[in-house]
C-alpha cells in the first residue's frame, strides 16, 4: 500500500527528524489507521543507486487516517510529498 509523506512530526519550536506523518491511500478514518500500527514502511531514494530507509508505524495522528512513523534514520527534506511503501 502506498502512503504519502505529509510532514515531519513537529511542534511550534522543535521538530523530530526521525518521526514523520504519512497518509496511507486507503485510510479515511482513525479506525482504518489503527489496523496499520506495527507494520513496516520503506522509502526509496531516487537516483542511480537507490537507498532504502525503513521505519515502523507507531501510532495514529488525528482522526483523518494519518499515521506516525518512526524511521531508523531521518528522511531528507526532499521526501515530503513523495510516496513510501507500507509492507503488509
């Protein structure tokens, strides 16, 4: 399942570089997003030698189906508005 990288998890003064908010394609509510907790996420870089950065869905965010993902390393800023793959 694909999921769009929406934003860093952030506050007013601080952001958390390893935590991202993702919006899965088929999640429209918090109930749908709760089923995804614990699944792994892979984000691929573009280029000749693509790297894969993996993460894990840890929680939901809000009521519209967003999920919080904790990546092993932080994603680059270019990752915003790109797609990651949720492994079933």
